[in-house]
C-alpha cells in the first residue's frame, strides 16, 4: 500500500474535473527527507527562511535545505521529539522531547542549555530575538508553563507563568506576546507587564485535547489565529484606554472573526488576508461502511465576521494517510515565500502559490490555448518554463484537430511571425490534410517571403478546383512570389480544355501583365471587354499598341475611350483617330464633339465635316456648334440646314450672314411664332425689321396681340395702332392696351426717378464744391510762382507784393498773369485752362 501511495500524485484534488483553477501547487519534499522517513517517522518540523528543522519519533533532529537535503543531524533523545523552536535569526534552536529533555543551543556557537524534567515536555519556544543578550529567554510547556531567563553568572532562572489546567500542548511566541493552549483554552501573556490579557475557552470540550490539539498561529505581532476542533477564531490584541484600566491589564483581546469548519483542524497559516487550513477528514467507507481516515484537505478560506467563504479546496494524498490521526498532521509556513509545509509521519508535502507558469500549465491542460497564449504574452518577461511560440504551435495543432482550419490558419499569422521555416512546415501540414485553401489567405507576402514552391503549390491547388479563388490569389499576390512562367503554362493548359473561360482568360491577362507582355494582355482584355483595359494602357503606356484598336476601345466604352484619346493626343494624334473612325461616323462624331467642347480651335479642319455629323447624329447640339464655331463655312451649313428643313438653324445662319429680313420672314411663315419674331427683332434692333414685322402682322389678330404686348418699349405703339383696320377683332385687346399704358406709366416713373437722382447728385456735388472752395490755402516759402518759377513770397517781407491763388491751388505773382480782356474781367488759371481747352478753342477765342 505504501508503494502504491508513492506513485500517487500529491496535488490530486476532488475537483480535478472542475473548470476552477487551483490556487496552490504541491510537491513532495524528497532527497534526504525520503531517506529519513523510510526508517523513521516525522513528529514535528519548524520552518525558517534559510532552512528546515525536522524532528522524528526516534529522537533525531535534522537540518535540511529547502530541497530536503540533510545539512546537519542531532541525536537529542531516544524518544519522540515533541517540538522544535527557532529564533528569528535562525542561529538558536530549542528542542524538547517526550522523555522530558529540553535543549536550547546555538547552531553556530558553543552556547547551550540542558535540562531534564520528570514529565514529558510537549512544547518549547525561544524568544524571537534570542540572539540578543538581553532577550535570553525561552518557555517550556508540560504540566506547567515555565519561563527561563538567563541572569547573573549565566545561570538560568525558571519562573512559573501558568499551571493547574492540564498539559501545555502548544506555545507561540511573537514579539512581546506569548500565546499557549492547555486543556481549558488559550491564554495570552504580555511579557512587558507580565500579565495575562485574555482567556479564550475551547468550544467543544468533548474532544480529547491530546487527540485534537489546538493550532495557534500569529498573523502579525497583534493578530492571533486559533483553530481547535472545527472552530476558528481570529483575535486582535488592542490597547486599553487609560480611563478604562483601573486594575485591568493595559491590553485586551477582541475576537474579530469566528466561524466553524466542516472538518477537524490540524494546522493554520495566513496567506494575505485569507487563511490556509489543514483539515483532518473522516469518512464512511463504501465497502465496509466503517468510519476511516480520509485524505487530509488543504483549504483556502476568506474569513467573514460570522462565517467564511471557501476559495479553494484540495484533498492531498500523503503516504500512510489511512493510519494518521488529527494530531499527526502539522502545518508550518515560510512567511517570506508563501510556502506551506504539510507534515505527516510518513510524508512532508510543500504547497506553493501558483505562478504564471503554473497558470499557463493549467490553461493548457484544460485546452484553453487562447487564454494561455494571451497570459504568456502578458507575462513573457516573468515566465521561465513556457515559450510563446511553443504555446502558439500547440494552439494551432489543437485547432487543426478540431477541424477549425480557417481559425488555425489565421492564428499562423500572429504565432509564426517571420519564421519562414515554421511557415513552410505548417503549409506542408495543411497540404497533408487537404486544407491548402484555408491557409492561402494568410500566407506572408512581404517580410518574410517563402520559397516560390510554396506559393506555386497553393496556386496549383486552386487551379485544379477553384478558378475564382485562383484568380483572386493572382490578383492579390505580387507577381514575384512565384515562377510566372510555370503558372502561365498551367493556365494555358487548362484553357485548352475550356478556351472560353472568362475567369482563366482574365487571370492569364494579369499574368502576362506581371511578365511585362503587355501586348498579349491587352488583346485578352479587349476580347473580354474588361474594365481594366484602360488602366493597363495608362499604367504601361501602351498607346502605340492601340493605334489600330481604337474602334474596339470605342465599342467597349466610348466615354472612357474618348477621354483617354483626348488626354493623350500627343501620343495618338487627332488625325489618326479621325482616320481610324472613318467607317464609324457615329463614333467619329462623339470624338469630334468632345474635342470641340474642350477646344473650339483644335479640330477646325473638321468643322465642315462636323456639320453633317451633328445634323445626322446630334441635332440638339448643332445650333450651339454653329454659334460657337468660328471656322464653320456658313454657306455649307446653310445648304445642309435648308436641305433638312432645320428652321431654327437656318434662321440663325441667315441672320449671321446679314439676311435678317429673310430670317424674320422664315420665323413668321415657317414657325408662326410671334414671340420669337419679336425677340429676333429686338436682338437685331433694326427699324426696318420692326416695320416688316408690323406689316406682316397687321392682318393677323393674334400677331397684333403679341406685338401690342411686347413692342411698347422698343417701338411707339401708335405706329401699330393707327394701322389696325376698323372693326378687326383682336383677342385680349383690352389687356394689351392696359399693358401698354402700364408700360408707359412705368417709363414716366423711371424718368421721374432718374430726374430726382440727377438733381440730388447735382446738389450734392455743388455742396461739395462749395465746401472745397471755402477751404483755406497755405502759402509758405516752399511755394513757387507757376509762371516764373521763383518763390511766391519775396525774401524781403517789408516790401509790398501781390499774389493770386486759384482754387486749383496754383499760385502766381499778379504781375506774372496776363491782363484779362475787356469782355470779361474774370481771370482763370493759365495751366488749368490749357488742360481743358478743346480742339479749335483757340480759334473760337479769336473770333470773340
């Protein structure tokens, strides 16, 4: 049975199938410990951050390193070691045994204390700071709790701290506080005041204290955790207020958390703000229906005021668990590293907090590869056991096994990165399972680039089964990824079986383009009437190749073809295009029409031809063409328009050639449109035309109505009204006359308004002139006479002088001005009069 137990895993849990991740991981302490426990049994153990101290049933004490290797051995007693105590420095150790022996000695010094009592000593605890000279103290627990202090001449002086309540079975010393448990409960002693500050009675007095011992654990200097039976209490030591002291100790204890567990407690340890509880479990055997010992449990719980919340729970398989009792298990811990040691007579198991590597292990075990990959990426600097690439490859394999080929191929992009060897390996793996299509979309195309064979292999796969997919890859992949010649030949071979397959033809054209065989590509595009033909011509400057294919291009897309030809007329001349389109006049017209829209003069030699083309294919644009063209032969145009009875165009041409009367006559006789005739007369602004219009309209009442409504502002209506025969009925005559009167009133109002504006402007200018003339003129030494050009002011101011200053700011000496004539005594500025003098003004003055 023991051999079988050795093979069982120590981290076995009742919740192996659960999706909840365990909080701790377990491993058996081996090496020297294995050797010891094959011949002996563990009775107690104490943990220091540097080493471990293990006591056995045969009275041996072993010092071990953290891997379980023996570093030192002490033969203390021939019987069971009950307790080992270490100070915080790890330099002094206290040991007690079942035969009453107590030893306290230095591991690195000759300091030593020996004492043998007449009763078994269950516990010993050295002062945490025993290494210091004034803290040379330790306590022992048997029937009494004794305190030993080293005094004068290095003699040890004992004193009784407590007795009379049965054997002392557990002692924990932290700072200035000592906690111990006897048959009645737990006490705490304040070493500063040497006073007991609390008594916590045990809850279930039916349990034998020797079979179900009390577990004590200091979380910190002021927090004690008590576990007894199935009850847990967390006590906090607090200072009493001065006003409450009187005869009471200056400290007291408050129970802050209290709850019961499902099983019996064998050990306690803190982990952050939670508790680790080692539990002894009994269960009913299914075969014999007899109560037996089950595997011990290690639980992590979150204390609550009246209960607790279970965080995790693991059932541990330790050697010989079927024979163990509650008192056989102990839980020790290392505060610095969160290591928890489960000690049983035949086994020592170490529980550790799981790190990121363990978390990833669990995720991989549960096949949560996506989460494992994410966790590894986040913690890539701290993980030691795993590599992101290995997790990624395992994830890809998992997806392939599940048949999620597309997702597996997509993950290759992120996981394989730039590793060409792995890429090629994965491609061959996808080929083996017939899923090259799945990975084709995600193959790298730049940095890195795989071997051409890889891409050719994928293309052949598509060519055999999916022409559209093959075409998509050819379009998306750069042409330098594969051997173009090989793929072209493969496509040509397939076209032999299906010569009219448009997808293959289009793809072949793209391949020819990659291979710079643009001429062959252009032929295929034109045959297919493919939209990329114009892009191909522009991109690769193939205008020399389309000189004899202009009709094909126009038939394919006339708008784009014309725009392209006009944009590149330096490469394909206008004459060449017109010549090629000679047998397709409708296309020829389209090209020349757009050319004319761009530039009225470039195709002037074809304007005569365009008259016939417009008349045949695009009459709405004929009249705009005749109006805008300055190179069109009017006689030829008039001949064509008269032949085709194009009245509007003929009228325009007649008026442009100066034959306005014939044009007007044609409007009235052919179109019979009085409004158009009036509009034409207005445009020409010729009195004879108005006379012809009136004469033609005088016997036609509708025409007279139209004239009365429209000519009021161009011709005197009286001329028309006098010629109307008496008795002629004219439609809407009343309205027409009213309109004439309204137009006349409007003209009167306009004239009056203009007159008011003119008068206002004249008055405004007069006021402005008056203000200007009232302004003074500065005369100083810098001014000169405009006639003699000498300073206007004499150098001797005492002499009298006369100066004439005009409003134009010109100044003269009076003697420099000519004498005015006798007709008018007014005198004017010679300079300004000369400037305003008109032609012949001098002769007029002489006549006067």
